[in-house]
C-alpha cells in the first residue's frame, strides 16, 4: 500500500512504481565508509569458516567448501552478529525509504548476507518470501544492500514485476515445502524477469510477495548482497509460518523505529502455509534441492 503522507526521501513516482511493480532500486544510498566496514566483517567471516567441515548456526557453506579453502555462501542473521549490521539497519540510510512505504513503526523480521563469490556463488531458485513467513498483512519487504557492483554477468537479483499482486504460488515438492517454484507450472516466463543492478552502495527494495531469484555467479567479480527483511510493526506472523520469535520480548526487541503494538492489522492477502516442513532443515539453498524442476544451474567447483 502507498502511504498518503509526504514521503521522507521517495518521490511520488518511486512510491507508485513500488506499488505497481513491487520493487525499487535506489542508487548509491550507503556511504563507502560503511561498505568498507561491511567488507572487513565479511573477510572475518570467511576466515572463521577455515577449518569448518559443515555449516553451523552462523555460516552456511558452499557445496564446494573445504576446510583449507573456505567458501561461505551465507552469513546467517548478521544483524545479531555485529554492531556494523545492527547500526546500518537502524540508520536512515535504510529506514527513511522504508517509512515512506510501510509507515512509521517498523520491525526487523530477519537478516542474511548472501555471498555469491566470483566463479561459484550459488543460485537461489525462484520463490516468494511470503511463502516462508505469511503475516496478518503484507506490508513487508526486503532491503538488499549491494556490497559490490551488480551487473548482469555476476548473478544479480531478478524479479517478476507486478507478481506481488498475483497469487501465492506452490513452493512444495512431492507434498513437502521446498521453498521454490516451478516457473512453467506457474505460467511465468523467465524472459519477463527484470535484473536489479546498480553500483556498490545501492539498495533494492522488493515486496514480500514479489517472485524473485538469482543465477550462479559465473563472473570474475563477487556479488555480495546484505538483506534485511522488514515488516510494519502491526504485521504479526501467522501460526505455521517459518517465523521464529522467542516470545513477545524478542518480538518487540526487533523494533527498528516507532512504537510496538498488541493489535495486529488484518488485511486480505492470499496465504499458503510452508507445511509440512522438510525432514532435513537448513538454509534456503538446502531445502530448494528437493525441487526437480530447477531454473538455474548448480554452482560449479
């Protein structure tokens, strides 16, 4: 929905684009000083992966990872791991455009840092975030902070414009939630997808119901994307979703700005629960392996 108040940073045209197309790209929104701090943190996480033989609660490893040649495909919940990521999430670099779209009170749903290193960064199959965590309303979006320049050759995020206004597609394989869609079964043509590209420091915003994915990075340049999932404070998770909070205190500690509430806002939105859950749980990369109809090639060695 578009807020009727005067925006902080977004123009009327940008707000209209988000409402109609479900996404925006804002060029060079994050200062270089902050980007460099993030890159330094990333170097530390890669070194932390040295010696590991499997993924853990902090790091998700590429299939081609080895203990002496560390390859990290995702840093899990970076907001919880470092003041650098917490401070950025709470800054107006991030929050000002979000308030224009979602209102004055915002809550962090989750965070992740998808690494997609040069030459082998793994693909993410087509999906809708809403399939993982439906709420009482869909004033929820993901902010993607481009740590590196993003161009067609290094596996940028791709979206289907306007798909947030359509159905919630089936993300199951043989009756079990797999976190991915069969595009042909959903009558979607990859030629209609749009790449979200831009220089380092740009941010992308995409609606929680927008269909999106990304291919393997086969280029010689990294494509690292920091993601914050942010909801209006009056959006509450629906039972059966993959949202995990440790109670009301934890829920309210995620507030990024504005005021908490005990009154969920209920608005009509299609919902398909991510149940039953796969027997072997893990990151989206792992559960998507159950899909037989894959759109993207697997990462090489």
